[in-house]
C-alpha cells in the first residue's frame, strides 16, 4: 500500500510550497517501498529453478533423505550413477553461492531466502576431495543442484549437500523438489539402492576410529589389505588350521552350509599372552579374505560396535575384528547406562541373523576377564583358540623367519633357542634388529655371532627387564 499524508497548515503560496515538498517526499517513500522493476538477474537461483521446474519453487513439494557423513562419496556416486544408468537422463549441475555460510537451512528455507532476500544465487559447484580407498580420492559434490527429469519426463531439482561442522549439520543431505512427490520419493529410493549396491566401503579394510573428518573419511581410515602367506605365521601345529577353517573355511563353503540349513555367522576368540602372534594371525586371515569387508575396532572405538555391525550387515560377507577386548570387559563408560560395553558387543553379535555372512574375531590378553560374560551369552563365540608362547620348535622357526640376515648356524640357533625360553615373536624380531645395529656400530660388513650374542646378553640382562616384559617375555630365562 502507498503512504498517505494528512497535513493541515496555512493556505497561499507558502502552503502550496509545503504541499509540493510533502508530495515529493511521499513519492520518495513510495519509490523506496516499491522499487521499479529491474532486469532479471542472470544469477538468480529462483529464476533458474522456476525455469527448469516450470513452476514456482516456493510452491513445489520437497522430499528429503539424510545419510551419515562417511556416506558422502556413496551418495555422490549413487546420484551420478542414477543419471548415467540410462542415456535418456541428461542433467545440468549448478552451484549455489553462499551455501557454506548457511548450512543450517533446509531447501525450503534456501528457496525462500533466495526469493525474498537474494541471499543465495547461482555460483560454482562446491566439491570436496574425499578418499575412497587407501590410494584413491574422489571429487564429490559438496553443494550442488542436479537439474534433471524423471523417466516420465517430469522435471526435478535435487540439492546434494555434504556434511559441515557449522550448526552441527554433520549429515549428507539429498533434497528433491518435484511437482510429483511420489516421483521424487521414487528417485530417492533408487539412489538409496545404488548407495548400498555400489558402496565404496565394500571389500575394503577399514579401521573405525570414531574421529571427525581428517585424513580419512569420517570415522574411518582405509588400510591396504595385508599380503601375508602361511609361511609368515609361526604357531603350534594345527592351530592355524583350526582358525582358518572357522573364518576362511566357512566363507569358502557358504553355499553348501546354507543348503544344509547351517548358519554362517560365527565368532572366534584368540587369547594368550601379549606378543604371541594374535594380531599377526588376524593379518593372515585378512590376506585370505579378499572379498570381505573388514572393520577393525580397538580400544574405545569398540563403542562404535552398533554402526560397525550395521555396516557389516549391509556389506556382507564381512569380518568385524575387535582387538584387545579385555580393555572394555568391565568398562561402563561407553555402554550407555549400567550395561558394560562388552555386553553391548555380545548383544550386537546376537542381533545379526543366522544367515548373515559375518564373522567376529575377538582378541584378548586376558581371557579370564571375558569368560564370565561369554558364558552368560552362549553361542556368540563358537571357537576359542589359545595362542601360546612359542615352544622350542616355534622359536627356531621364528629365528629362521626373521633372522635371514644373520646367517645363523645350527649351533648358534640351538644356543639362542635354549636361552630364550618364555619369549615371543616380538622378542625374536627385536633380537635380530639389535644384532644388526650392534654390527653396524662396529662398522662390520656383516652381522656375526659375536653381535648376536651381545644383543642377546643385553636383552636378557637385568637392565632390560622391563624391555623384555614390553616385548611379551614371561620371565627371563637366566634369572
């Protein structure tokens, strides 16, 4: 509405002049309240959306989907694949200036702000460089509108936005604007199916570290799959066969087991003193499960067992590794209330269906702390295997495995084996390294028996008592 002024005053020339001034002022206020129409802004986001949709964006239905921050590349790839799957799905990708500063607004508020306040305009597409494997990164749309059409030719606009630390918006959001709400929901459903089918985590080795975005992808870090052969694992005879049958054997014979009505879900516990090769055995198993998605949890990150199991269920066949479970056997800090975290782990294991091709591998140095909880939850762990300190034959094999550079003869090998009773593979590795170092210090061309004996004397001496314990040795052989 215009502004009307009612003025009383003297008539005559002076009154006429005052009336003219007041009329001009009124016209000025009218111009401010109603600026003259301007030429359309080429960067107008509203005009772009209206031109594509053929309707007012502010009156167009919007449907939404949200994903965890680590799914950013999965959602990006799924949207790109949706358009690439059929030749009749061309699209235009446009950016939105100002989006990073207002990550708290949903698409409805973005459209309103762009229309009424010109807060958002067309701009360059915003990308985020994210890892999708140990060696590869992918430029993912962080803020961008996909302007496309459904298979029935209906125009739609899909806004993809990655997570941001601002306003606690740490989700990946996909919001679709389309005159047909059902068509928009169908698009989101098809994208979600592509997220699951072409997930970048499938077949990867991941550690779930619980951190924010950094060197990895959300809480995950990608790792190269080990390449460890059977000769690189030194365990008592028959022990590796049992472990391999429980994890690898079930995977290789899954179809026959299913046909016989047998469940695929299994739990394996490796227990024994530190340094005996439990983690090394895990590496061997990973080497022989190339198609498995592997999720590694250790320490406090075991509190993420819920999301880890959800991911394993979606990406099966999968292996969930929980290292050093004794550290959380009695913890109540991460379990939510009075339930210990270990019970939460066992409940998650039980929550998977029998047909789930998911293996759980637990390691511990203190089986006595785990046993009461495992007994109360029978069936979660199907096989418990002790990884003991290496016997004399095992120590000789360890020397042969790690000590190739030492060129040990039979006499010196027997001497070392006899003196190192109660030691571990970690001790053998350090013995070899220290022998080479001592030889280098005396500038010898090769490592000789005198260097090995000097290194062994140091490691078994009183001053290295704590060192031996840190290397897993149970007691000094010469005490």
